C-alpha cells in the first residue's frame, strides 16, 4: 500500500491491528469504506437510516480527531431501540457479514437521539458517539486491559473519565448484579423463615461486593496511572502523544510507562509491523529524538 493511502485510512479510523497483515488490512479497509452499500445488499436494518447526518456527525468527528486522531466518517449510523436495554443509549457493533468477511462496524443510537442530544439525563449524544467510535477504531485489536480507559477519555467530566471504566467487562457487571440479588434473596428467605441465627451468620457474605468494588478501584487506579505515565513518556517524542497512545497494545502501554524516552524510541524504530509503520508515518516520522 502507498504511504499516502495508509495515512488517509489511519485518519479515518482504519488502523492496522497488532496481528493484521497488509493484505488483510487492505481487504478490511476496502470493505469498511463501502460498508453502507454492502449492508443494504445483505441485511435489513430495523429502522431507516437518515440520509443527512452531517449536523450530528461533524462535532463528533472533530472530537474524535482531537482525542484519537480518527474521523470514522464511513461508519453507518442508525437510530433504533432494537436490542437495547432501557438504560443503554447506544452501541457499536463489530461484526462480519459472512464467516470469511473482513471486520466491519455500525453505530446504533436510541431513536430519541435523532432529534435530541441527551437521554435519561445521563447520556450525551456526542460523548456516546465518540466513546463508541473509539472502539470502532480499535476493532482489529484484541486488547481489553486499557480499551475502556481510552474510550472514556471522550467524556467531558473528569469524574466519568476516571471512574467510568471501573467495570471492565459485561461479565463483571453481571457478577456484581447476581451477587447482590443473591444476597438480597438470602436475607428475605431467612427473615421469612424466622431463621435469625442463619441470617446473622450470613452477614459476612455482604463483604464480598465491597471486596469486589475495592479491588476494582485498586485496579482502576493502577491502570489509570500506567496509562498516564505512558502518555507522558510519548509527549517527549511527539505532540501527537494521545493519538499514538490510542494505537498501542496493552503490553506496549505497560512497557512505555516504565521506560525511558530513548528506550521507547528504539522500540518504535525497530518494530516492523504495519501498525507501527502507520504510526511512524502519521505522527513520529520527523520527530524522533536522538538516542542518548
């Protein structure tokens, strides 16, 4: 692929995955850029897709460009409540149309978002779209450790940016919900049975949710610190540190956080992958410091 094409696709949120070959990346990029037409051929979208989304998309794409260095204007956006829980504002769906098809992505938003910017007093449309676009740009990554931390950087509120990713997966959220529900049902059972002694003996189990929350807070603090340290190290190499950080693997983020700028520079120069070629072309090509 030509360097100019790699740079263009990168700016549109088509970023090579850590294990993706140039051939696979070219197929995925070509597929994604034609995705709107391909979808209409293969599937029936549950709600009509508005023809003109520029008024909604422009501020979001400006935000993702500043935060992550991506403007994924090719992503189909539709407004539907299909398969969304009442408390969900929207979702990015990463999928394959067929078993051997490249990865693609679509963005689903609740129907009210077509005409309004907020939902339930919780969701801001621009922040929600920016958050989901952050996942889209990393669709070829299988890096879960810092994924949500990077996506929550789209929030305007410092509290949400920091504490939003405290739950790292759907499994964790279900675990806490099931645990709380089980403890509540146990209390009801023992109280209705008049088993006061059994009720008192099981009170210590209520420390389990607290222990899980404390563990999640400790983990979040450690990961936020590591992510911030990695970004600070990158800032000595390029003014586009946040964009480079967004394109790193979990292992690289951890490594860069505890490495010197010169060590990071050596790593950047030596990595032969297509992903790092794109990063060098787009952000670091003329900004590498001399090794000391």
